[in-house]
């Protein structure tokens, strides 16, 4: 059963010297696809760049439909033995993986920082956060309890048991290359599913390093496979292949919609974690310092490139000026810089397209009547974009109705609770919402009336392994983390026994 690969001490020559010099365990620097416990070359490569300086950090093997088919085949081969592995053993193997991630956390953080551009302090936090999902689901593997239902007659019993859904395809984005993968792979493995992972082409190295650590545990060959390259070809194969029984996707709403439509042609289970457009409401009667701290922390995390980032800031009119002053004070302390700069707390955007899109969003908003309220001084070269505050007067402006995905704080004022709830809910998205208030009655009304999957009252710390992360409306289907997270990878079997 054990698919242990000998650790390789020599890094692939496809990885830059700079990267090699900063990663202690070179065996984590993988550039080939992982299929059935083997690192597979494809003969075609693509480049991975460091967003902070544009330098090439690796040449990674590019996969297409052929490798996707092979990866699915490997997962199908591994599925029965992994599903048949006792829950306790699955748990032990996941604990082994958790321990390895903790042991190699600095190397993993370095790889995350290099390919995503985020500051090391954030990359370290991401590894710790992702590792906790592995630890959590290692425990959950032992708690996949069924139930016994009273039978309609006295002679028999009705049993409900949970079984793994089968082979899972996991498609992940670049903003949290480790955590998004860990949040999917850990519950899938805990449930007894084998997995084919397709990380983002912007950030495949973290997934491959994670794959290496998986290979150093007792996971059977083929229980985890990692392919990257032609996203469309791979996506087509993974969704059309009837043997893949579940797709779990985090990314943009349009891609999520088209992949889930493809999954319906063979009735696959889907979990989707898509875009958001989070309102952040600050009431007059609130702790304004806590609100300003919360907003800055949540807005600038990963340079604003998170799906639960506050996107529409609603400030009660009476406290607009003092609140904006508090934001300016905090923004003046932001230090934009390279991931190697340990004093930096804001990194670059992921690519040129992302930066241009945000610049256009701001320029269009200003053309249409918005006002540039404040621009933080700092690096603007390359993909760096210092934070700004833009005052918006029209909720239909694109900067308010689209996910900004960058360090731009778009603010508007409101006068009544009813008005702000109605405006906050006026979005097709329903992922996260935040509000700051010291009024308990108001808190209760907000929790009940805001139409979002996750609500933070006087808190922006929504995401942790113990809580169900996910959205409603066009923000997605399903939940990651918590006791509910594993059910996404389980199917019920009901039996009547007489
Ligand atoms: P983002 O804008 O955050 O990159 P995307 O939805 O484009 O969001 O990408 C999220 C993930 O989906 C990435 O791994 C990307 O490669 C993948 N992806 C994008 N388009 C497709 C597609 N047509 N089929 C399968 N995967 C895709």
C-alpha cells in the first residue's frame, strides 16, 4: 500500500539558482507532473515568474488531455485501496502529512512567496492556516459516523452509512496556492477519495512541493496526482470523464459556472468557491479603531487578492470623516515591497493583466464621478500598487459591483440600517459580509438579514479550519472546513435490513 518515494536531494535544474539557494530541502523543488507516485516529464514546459520582479523562477512541465487521462487512471487505480484503508490509518497518514508540512513550513512559505509574490509574513501564515485543515481533517477521518433510523416495523433496521464519493478533481487558484489545495485535498483524502489536483499555472510549485510531502507519507501511489499546464484541455478531460465523481473548484465565477455545467453532463458532484463582493459596514456606534484595523487587515491581505476581501465599504455618514482619517493613518504605515524584504507587508499583484484591470477600474470610476480620496505613497513599479481610497457615489459603478481584487478601498456613505442592508444585499454574490456595531439588537438583525454565507460582526477573522467557509447565490455551492466540510466528499448509502 505504501507509495514512499526516496527523497531526492538534488533540485531540478529547471528551478532558478535564486530559488534553490533559498529552499533548504531541495527535494521540494519539483517541476514535473505527479502521476501514480512518479514525477513525469511531458516534453513541453511553461515558465513560472516571481510577480515581485518578473524573474523566471522555474520551467514547469506542461500537461494536457493525455496527462489528465493518465492522472485520472492513476486515481481510479488507487481509489479502492485508499477507500478500503481503515479510517484510523487514513487519519494517521494525514497526521504524518501535517507533521511534514510543519517541519518544512519555512521552505513551503518561501515557495509560496516566490511564486505568488506575497510577503514572507503572509506566506508563513498561509502555511500554518493550511496545515490546520490537514490536522482537522485527520481527526475528522475517524468521525465519519453513519446513523440508525427506526424502521417502520419492529423487525428490521434502517442504516445510513457514508462512503467516499470516488475520484475527486480539485482545481485551485493562485491567491493561496497552499491553503486552497490543503482545504480540498485534506477532506478528500480523509473521506477516502483519491484526488487529481490542477493548481493554477501561475503557482504550480507549491502544489508540487506539497505533492512531494504526500509522497513521503504512507499514501498509496495514485491517491494524489498533480497536473498543470493547459487548463482548458485538463478541465475538459476532468469534467467529461465519468470516472471522476466530484469536482471541487475555487476560482472565478465564469470558469466555475462553465466547469459545473460540464459536470452536469455526467451528474458529478460539485463544490464551488467563487467570487464575492463583500460589504463592510461601519455604524456610528462602533469601535472605530477596531473597524479601521479590521478593514485594513482584511483589505490588504494578499494585496486585496482574496475572495472575502471587503469590496464595498459603507460608512455611516456621521462618522465618515473620522473613519477615513483612521484609515489614512494606517495606510501611511503600509510598506510595499518584495517578498524577500522582511519588513514589507504588502506585495505585488499577481500579473500585468491584474494590475491593468484594477487601474482601469479606478480610472473608469473617476471618469464617472468617483473621487480619489487618498493614495498611499510607495512603489508603483512593476506589479506593485500602493493602496488607495476611492469615494464612490453610485452603487452601480463597476468598482462597487465587481470584485476589485486589489488594494483599492472603495467607500460610500449611508444613513439608515434598512438602507445599508438593502444596498449590501443588492449583489448577485453572497460570500462574506462584515459589520462593526456595539448595538446587540442591530447585530442580531444584521446576522438575520444579510444574505451572505459568512458574516463577521466586529471581526474579519472568518476563515479557520473549524468553521464552514463558503457562499450562497453566485458565490458558490458547498462548504470547506468544519464538521460539514468532509460531507462534500461523502455519499450516503441507505440499507434496510430485516
Ligand atoms: P483567477 O482569475 O483567480 O485565476 P480562474 O477561474 O481563471 O480564476 O482560475 C482558477 C483555476 O481555474 C486555475 O487553476 C485556472 O488554471 C483554472 N482554470 C481556468 N480556466 C479553466 C478551464 N477552462 N478549465 C479548467 N480550469 C480552468
